[in-house]
C-alpha cells in the first residue's frame, strides 16, 4: 500500500507523479482509499463487477448492500442516471457536495449490477473534494465507494483510521487530511412520485426541502428489501455500548458531551470529549466518528451522550448515534 499525502487547498497535486499509477490501479480493478468531504471512501471501478466484489470482500459487507458511484460532475452523473426536473434542481443546488441522489439507472449505463446490487436505481454523488473529482475525471471511471471501514464499524474521517481498518487491502491511500463534514452524505431518492429521504447526512433536510418546494418523505419500511439497505439497524458500531439521552454519567462511563448541555456527575466520567464546546452542530458532525473511535479505544464499556438537538445536521448526528446504540447482531458483536 502506498500513502500519498496532499494539501487539498492547493492544486499542485494535479501534476503529481502519483495520479497516473492511481488511475492505472483503478483501471486494473484495485482498491484505492479516497478522501471526500464527508468520510473516506473505499473506491474501485464501478463498471467492473470483480473490482466491486473486492470492495464487499475487503469490508466484509453483506452482498445486498449497494454502493454509491462518485463522479466529477453532474454531466458525468447524467450518463448513468435519469434526472427529472427535481433531481436536476438538487444536483444544481448541492453538487459538488454531501448529497447522494438515487435515480432510475439508464439502461446504457456501464455501472455493474454488483455496484447497484441488482436494483433498477443507481446512487450517484459528486463529492466536494477536488482530488477525488479529478481522479474520476482522469481515470474516466465512475468510482464506487462506500465508507472505508469494516462493515458495521465507525466510518473513517482520517487516513490513519482507513489504514488501521483496511490497509492491507489497498493499493493507494490518498491522504488529504481530516474530512471537514464528518458524517456521510444525505441520500435522497428521486425515483417515484415523492422525493424520499433515505439517509440523513451532511446536507440538512431543511435545505433540500427548500429547493424542492416539498417535504422529503420517509421510505416505506420493507424489512426484507430496505430502500437504503445500508441502513441496517446496527451500524456505525463502536465496541463500547452507547447510552443516549443521558442526564448523568454513571460510574465507569465515558462522556461524549455536546456544548454546555447539562449532565450530572460529569466528573465521574473516565474520559470526556466535547463534540463542540460552542454547541455548533457542524463542528459536532465533523468530530463525531473520530471522537467515538477515540473513546472506544480507551477500552471503556459504555459511552454516554446527552440529548443532541434534532435540527439541521443534528438529524444525521442523531441517526448515527441511534445506530451505534442499537443492539448488535451476533456477527458484529
Ligand atoms: O458520504 C458518503 O456517502 C460516503 C462517501 C465515501 O462518499 N459513502 C457512503 O457509502 O456512505 P456507503 O456505502 O457506506 O453507504 C451507501 C448507502 C447505503 O446505505 C446503500 O444502501 C445506499 O447508499 N444505496 C446505494 N445505492 C442505492 C440504491 N440504488 N437505492 C437505495 N439505496 C442505495
Ligand atoms: Mg458506511
């Protein structure tokens, strides 16, 4: 595995000697960890079924869970999906950025069935990270990329975390420093009469509803074939138990605090990390996964968290916390 460290805010990397071998590795079906503004992705050529199989294998991910394809522009995305007026407006308003659109897949799209898990829809995203868009453009490939963590574990927001979960499976790690958003993209399906919010994430629901001029609905619950199968109940799981809406710290617990939300017996906590001293939800989202990993690494049995406001990015934070707190299936324990 080769680690390539770049400064995301310069564009010197455009002429770097690493670009060519990374594109070649992708064309050869190898796995490359890519930075995005949300979390690091485990990328492979989305048109190559075997390469996508390697993603599932490296992550230990259940086969039925489809992948998001990352592209350099909305035009490149339209090669693969059918964008109606609503989808076009969302792409225009939020791309590049932390929004994934699930739209009907074009019959002519070469994206493999393994990437879409055989669905008739395709998940497309144009990430904010310039280096990742550049790699998609230079390789000429849609890049299938789930979060670069082992299935069911916490998503990585730094290259070190990627390497500790998946190092041996990777050809390259493109290290552009910490991810600024810190929670995954919001997933919206525009494939039926009503726009659906499949996963809250880095683009707040309120902003999307404003552009659409209508509310985002929840997908119908279909336990056998979930609309966003990645939304398995237990996901984003640290080894420690997670206790939500805590009003006090119990003996032996670590505290994941938020702003100045009052919590009794805070001095009992084995470790305290504050998601955002100022109670800023954007900062809290950016710190969430790294802080959960950090507290987990102390070996503590339980992490307690006070109530976090459910507006804006708070919806995504609460969604991830709820999943981290959910009972674990035995194979993930
Ligand atoms: O921010 C992100 O979206 C990150 C970065 C790397 O871009 N990626 C990410 O991917 O979170 P992943 O694989 O962890 O989550 C993809 C989600 C899953 O919940 C999956 O079920 C859903 O997208 N998905 C993919 N294709 C879909 C489809 N055709 N219909 C419904 N859901 C789909
Ligand atoms: Mg994930």
